[in-house]
């Protein structure tokens, strides 16, 4: 990411190195060395990366006036949509091509929410005005999508940023107050959403007209469980792998499935060499593995008869012992305790950590948090059953395109829905705690909240909880500062 960001700002290794030596931190000086070597390897292989597809054209146009003039002659009209999301490199390409040409840029500073991936809001706020002094600005002030209360709530959140959106007025005349909901836990939060969705469905609202938004993906886990228990179809955002479709979750559920039923040949084959135990294709063949899976009896017999030898024999023996112990633990321990034992004994956590799989480690923590809800010893089978039900329901909704939608606030940009729930409207989540320490981070979180609110056409629910289990730790939460910005007269506090 550091090298990608450097290229986005049109840095080459020599310039980045000079900056790192003069103003950077030890991390930046390390990046400078890696950057130089990376560029060397690209050159040796006559290759470019994604960021170079912008950086090289900009360099060619900037350093070769005649080539730039030729392209300006060929490209007489330029339209840039979502201008607030342009990066420094994208803006520079537009600037070089658009001099003396007809340029039209469409964008909204209040919807600049991608600074974390290189978008530079100063392009629309400052640079384009300085580089194109004859630019005419037309502010579109009429909102046809949302009700007056939704428009007022959104503009109130960004009223101190003075982007022009604070002058928006709603053209719709029908109106409902903004529903603000306070719950005690993520389970109660999920149950509220489920009950309200059921009420809306009874009132004639269509499933596909409802969306649930959240700042980070982990906030949707409890809701997924509540939806499947209520038999309400749902689907994840396009491109997102469902929680139960993730490799690490499938691995751990496969372990538990084998511990519950050693005849689960598919699950046993999945995890027999995960983490790697030196059981490659040749060893698996000796153990009796086929396309249909690996039978426990065949594996145990191959180990007892010493059909396999050496380290592979030791690995299979350790695996058999592990499952014997897990089976005993399942009978008297909680699912969370069983999972914890599995993660330690199998080396799965250490394996992910050694490979820098921090994202997968977080998902493992989410599964542990889910398991904590099954606090009765001996209920591991119920956990595995519910997990498979959730996975099946999620896949069915994805395949058919039905159900309410669950997605992050970032993924919702550009979309609109009659009914919008926003979860986790709490300090530390919206605004996110990491953003508060970054330059301009709070402003971007305000814009993100604005985007979330303006996805709603008719009904908007802002939901928060007093206590939330996140990344394996339960924490107390206070209401988001953005809630305080919304006028009291358009808020309905749900009981």
C-alpha cells in the first residue's frame, strides 16, 4: 500500500528516497529501499503494475509537450464523473489533457469517502479551481430522492464543512421522522432490525427495498444469525465473500464437523493437511484419499499398519490424538472452549500469524465471538448446525438475488433504497477510531455518514448499542457525535 500510495502521488524511487531521508520515519526509509528494488524488478521483467498505468502516461504527457498537444487535438471534450474520488495521478492526467479543452467535472465534495485508497478531496475543492480559473460552477440544490427529514439529517451532519450540500432542499412532500434506536447488545440490535423488517414486510414493503449498512463488515455477523433464525432471506454486497464462505471459517467448521462425526469424509480431506503437516498428494494417496474425500477408518488403518512412515506417520498420529481430545472436549466444554483448544492444538492460529494473515485472524476472532453465544457445555453441534444453515441461506439469496441487502457504507455509495438501517452509529465505529487520528479523518467520516443517510429514500433507522462484542472483546460504546448534529424535531426515539 505504501508504494501504491507513493505512485499515486507520482513519486519515483529517487524522489521518494529523498523525501524519506529528509522528512520520513524509519518505516518510510525502509519503503524507499523496497520501492527501488521493486521498480528494478519491474524493469528487468519489462512489466508495469496497476498504478503505473496512470503514472507512465502522466510522465509521457508532462515531459513531451508535442505528444501532449497531439492528444489534446484528438480529445477535445472531457467529462469526469465522481470527480471527488479522483486521485492525484488521475487529476494530473485530466489537467494535462484538458488545458484549453472543454472540461466538465461532476462531483460532490460531501461524498468524498475514499481518501484511504488514494482519492484526494483537494482536487475538487482547490486544484481544479486554481488550474482552470474560467471554470463555471453549478450547484444542484434540489433533492428528488429523499424525504425532507432525511435531507435535513444528512445536511446537518456536514453543516460545518460548507461544501454547498448544506443548501439542499427536498422536493418530496411526504415525510417520516428519523428513527434512532438504542439497544443493549449486538444481539438486541439484530433482533430489533429483524422485528422491524417483519413489521415492514407485513405493511407491504418489498424485501429488496431494504438495506442494512454498517461501517465495518464484522457488525453484520449477529444480524446474519438473527435473519436466518427468522427465516428472512438476505444477501451480501456484490464481491464480498460471505462470512461462512471464507476459507478459514470453512476450515474450522470442518475440524468441528469431523470431531462430531468422523465419517465426514469431505471435511476430513479438507483439513488433514491444514495447517501443512507434510501430507502431500503422495501421502494422501497412501491414506486412501479420493475425490469423494478421506475416510477416517482408511486413514487410521494406514497409520496403524504403517503404510506411511517417517514425519507423515507422526503427523497423522498427532491428528488422530487431536480429534480424540476434541471429541472428549465437545462432550463437556462450551463451543468457545472447544474452538480455543482446536486453534492452539492444531497450530492454526500460529500458522495464520506466521503468514501475516491478520484479516483471517480477525475472522477467526469473529467465529469465537459467535461461539460465545452458545454458553451451554456440549452445544458445539448446535453451533455447527447453525453455521451451515447460515451459509446455505446466504448462498441461496446470492444465487437468486432475493432478500434484504447487507453491505458496508462504502459499498452503498451510488445506490438508493426506500428503507435504510445504519448499524453501529457509535463513537469508535462511526466515526471509526482509526480515522480520528488521521489528518482529515473526522471530516471523511462525516462525509461517510452523509452518504449513508442519503441512501435512504423514505425510511431511515440509525441504530446503536451500549455494549458490543468486536474482535473477541466486549466494549462499552457511547452515541456517535453525528447523532447530536441531527435536529431533535425530526427524530423519533424507538422504545
